[in-house]
C-alpha cells in the first residue's frame, strides 16, 4: 500500500474513534474537564490535609456540576473554601447559564458572518471599479479565501442539482440600509457541497465509535440534502389541497415570496430573502441573550437575598448549630434550589423548616423557575413585553423581533417553545406535581411523623415535596420514614423527570424528520405500496392497545415521531440504570451480607435513579447525614458519578437542533429539501391536510 493510502487509512481510523466536533461533544468535554480540575482543588484544600478522599472529592464535584445533589460527605463539615467550590460548580453546570453561552456564541457567529459579508462587498466593489477602468485583475485573495472578480454571484434556488450558497443579512444594528439594498452578497460556505460530492461521501462513509448525535437521532445524520428533489412550481403548489392551511407567508417579518412550513421551516427564499431572515434571527438571538441573562441574574439575586435575609433574621440558630453563617446558608439554599441540585449545608436539609411557609414557598418557586417551568415563564415574559410595545413605526423593529421569537422560538433557543406546546408542558407539569402531592397526602396516612404536623403545613409540605421530588432534590420529611409505595412513586417520578421538557424540545425541533432519518433514503413510500394496509380491527389494536402508529399517513406522523422519541429515550435510559444497579450490587455484596436491609436492592435502585435523574433525593444511611452512596465502596461511587454525568446529558437536544447550530452551517439546504420532501409526500398521500405542528 502506498504511503498516501496508509495515511488515509490511519486518518479514517482516528476519525472513527474521535467524536465529531459539535454541541454534544463540547458539552461532554466541559462537564468532564471542569469537575476533574475542581476536584483536585477541592481535595487539596481539605483541612486537615487528605481528610477527604479523592474519590469523595471527585464525586462531590461531579454531583454539584451535574445538579445531582447527592453528597458522600456532610457539607457542614467542609471548610468555607470547599463550600465555595461547590457553590461555583452549581452555577457552572446550570442549564440556563449554558444556554446563555450558546446564545452568545451564536450571536458572535452571526457577527463574524456579517463582517465577512462586508469584506466581500468591499472586495466586489473594488473589483468592479478596477475592471470598469480597464484593469485586468487576477483573483483577489486574502488568507484562504479566493474571489474571482468576474464570477457570477447568483445561485439557482429552484433546483437542488446545483451548488447553492449561504447568505445572511448584514448586521441590522450596523447598517439596515446596507442589508436591504445594494447588490446581493453570496457567502460561500466551505461546508456546502454538491449532490455529487455528497453521494461520494456517502459511499465512503465510516460510522464513528462515538457518534454524539443525541438519543433518537440517526447515527449518520447531517444537514446536507441526500436526494435531488426538484422544487415544485408555485402553480403546482396551489393545486395541492393538502398544503392549504399548512403554509404561511413571511410578510409578517420581511417582504418575500417564500413560505413558512410546519415547525418554523422557511423555504422558497431567494438569497436576498435569506439575508433578511438572517437579520431577523440575529436580532432575536441578541434580544434573547439579554432577556435570559437578566432572568438568570435577577432570579438568583432575588433568591439569595430573600432566603439569606429570612434565615438570618428569623432562624439564625439553625445555621449556627451547624457552625455556619445564616446568610451564607440561605444563599446556598437559594442557588441549590434554582439549579435543581438539592445540596444543603444543613445536615437535616429542609426538615428544619416544616412549619415555615416563606422558605417552602420561595424554594418551590426557585425549583420550578430554574428548570421545569422555565420555558413557560420565559415565554410569558416575552409575550408580556410584546403586549407592552406600542403600535408605532418607532417600535416596528422590536415588534418584528418579538413576533418572530413568539412564532418561531425553536429557531433561536432550545428552551423556548411555541404557544401550544408551552400549554401542553404547563399542563403536564401540573398533572405530575398533582400526582406527587396526592400520593404524599394519601400514602402518608398512618405515618406518625407526618400526621404530627398541623394540617395546613402538612398540605404545604406535600406541595413542596411534590415540586422537589422530580428535580429539586430537597426533602422536608425524612425519606427513609416514608411508606414503601410512596418511595416507588418517587422512583417513577425521578425516572421521568426530564421527559416533559425533553420531548417538547425534540417535538418542536425544526429538523425533526431529518433527526429521525425519515427523509434519509427511507423508501417508505415504496414499502407502503407493496404492503397491504391492515384492517380496522388491527389498526385499533395497534393504536389503542399497543400505542403503535403507522407513519405513512399524515395524521399519524406526529404520533409516530413522539412515540419514536419516547421509545428511544426509555430504552436508552433503562439499560444505563440496569447496568449501574447490576455493577453496584456486585460491588456492595460484602456490605449486603452484613446489613441486608440498608443495602437492599431497592435502596440501590432508588439511589441510581435519583443520580440518573439528577434529582438528589436519597434514602440515607443509618447513623449518617450523607446520602446512601456515602457508605459505598470507591468503585461504586465512581460508577454512580458516571451515571450522573450520563443522566445530565439526557435532556439535551440532538446535534441537528437548529437552536444549537451556528449560522454558517448549511441549514438552508436542509430546510429546502425537507419542504420539497414534504410536498412530495403530500402529493403521494392525497390527503386533505398535512400533519399539523407548530408554525
């Protein structure tokens, strides 16, 4: 084999092992590297030296970073510096702070692209000026960019058989007239390829060992078209009745002849119209960056001041009995609640506040505002701002920006959903919390510890525990004293803790079909033609008893997507939990032989599910204020730390999610191809309506 062949083989082998460079990969690297670095600092700052083992130090840092909230040592026994390290990790691992970073990176990418567009315009004008004066120019080069002065600057967006270019609008904040007027600028993206090149790539495609695309997504997904599907003429679109009521125009945001399809997909746009769309998205990302940052800072500050001041004024003795500052204890409570960690500097967690309404209500609000209800609250804030904007020409840009965010939230942000999905999310959270509260009240009948509380506070404690058990990680009553049936309910709720937001996020992804691979050489239509349709009885059995859907019909495609995502997530979660329980049960066999009740399999399952759900509730261990895992062997703690890392990443979007991708990637290809594919399927179905999603 020639040397070049060996180099190619070696390169392919390396690429097969290394994960691709995308949002999920960076997320894993960040959540692995940060706790490793901080664990060394945490371990080295122990007083006396080495009073805490490195395994415990690593576990504590991973638990704080992931929001798992389990603690193998008492937090009150740590020195102030170690507590501060955990306090900082609670911030660094919070999902909202990471989303702010994503918004900032995407905004910077937009600005970099605008700068490149301005440079391209200047070079083009210079080339035209010099050619007009009779000069003969060689290609103008700058760095690795080569521009031919006589090269055509237009692209044919009516077909997919040619190479298109990615364009975006010049920064509206810098020059709105430049964005809307003048010659169109073609931003050539190196990531774009022709269909012939794409097929050649597919013929030499190698699957990676770590694909890092997200649960429920194809292992070989990308944003490039896979089939040459011609765009239908406008007259042909008008003749398709199934598209009526499904397509909306873009005139609300900018003037164009393009259309908006389900899940906020813009298609049929010219390069100039793509520029205007890029400008609108840039303003939306910039606005959300400010709003989300203010929401995060103000909510955290309000919680810190509120809880710290209340504890310092009303019950300073509770903190001082643990050798802690009252204000610092309250501030740690507030931050831990907002990031849904459940870590507490008090050994008894929240049990000392069973009959105090203010901390229970404040902590409940912070728990919901920092996680499950965050998308609902954020959309309400943006909707309220939109209602307050006056209907005058001066505020026209703001109205367009806010309308775009409310109408197409998943194009700009991961945790902001359309109106209908937001209501569904709110209803799901209310129902799940109501089940937790009812279970607490009913299954605690006969429990002397809970029945000893006044009836009003018993209801309030049940509501707090209901909001904390699915993500918050705090407990207002001793978990080990609860009935077995209630503990089983808590295991189920911790297991599905991330599902409402997770499924809503994936259900509203702009490229949901592409992430599932429905539009990737599926040949679903050919298979359906050969396969006879089942009779009515079989359809009823599949739909109502088995929960199965036939994705070949437009009415069932939405259910098919949700069921597919749910099945993928459930199966992926289950084997992680089962494997961890199996390995930990083997490692703790010696402890089980001495204390079979304390080290029961159910207690191990409870701890593992709590860690995987990043909840933090634990059944505890007799004679210890730490979590149950604090009494485990070192190998079991390391396994549980890996479980918390994996559980923290189950709520992330797939790699092809529009809201985590940079604008210089070839997203327009995917939108145009998906729209063409959908039109072809609509014509084949011959139905009166398309699958309805969010627009």
